[in-house]
């Protein structure tokens, strides 16, 4: 079993940056792909990005390509989501989750039910 804890959220102005972290417990972190998802009020949870295990192949939903960067440090059992040029529409609770591979539709991670273990989420608010 894997336990995930997200951190790094907060309030930022449009155009600003945040780096989210996803810290994992357990010895099998390196074997899992890590996905980042988000859920805005009144909306369904949507996939943002995913990074595979071993070869570190990355995937992004179209709306964040060129602005967000996913990475992982298996020695630290931590995954990251660097978010630049943030927009108000990026406001949501952000979650990380594990899967054996990056389940996705095209380059968009998901559906969420294909991911196994989840963190509790961290709030990101983009507002002036």
C-alpha cells in the first residue's frame, strides 16, 4: 500500500508560480506512475499530468502544456508539479495518485478510477 501526501498549494496571483509536491511512503514508489489531477468546485476531477515509472515519460492535458512540468525523485519518493503562468481557471484542489502505468486518453491522464492510491489534496487558488 502507498500513502501519498500533497503539499505546496496556496494563493497566487495570475501569472505566478507554485510547485506542488507529492510525498509517498512505502518501498514501491519507483514502480508506480504518478498522476496529478485537479477538481474545481462543481466540476469533475480531471487529469493534469502523469509521469511514468522507470523511463519518466510525461503526459499533459492540452491546457497546461508549456506551463506545467511534472517530475519525480525516486530516491526521495516524491513527485513534483511545477506550475508556471498560472491562470484563474487553474484554481482547484490538486491531487496526486498512483497507477502501474500512466492511464490516459491521448495525453490527458485518466480516468481517475483507473488510479489506485490518492492523497488528500492541496488547494491552489489563482486570484488577484
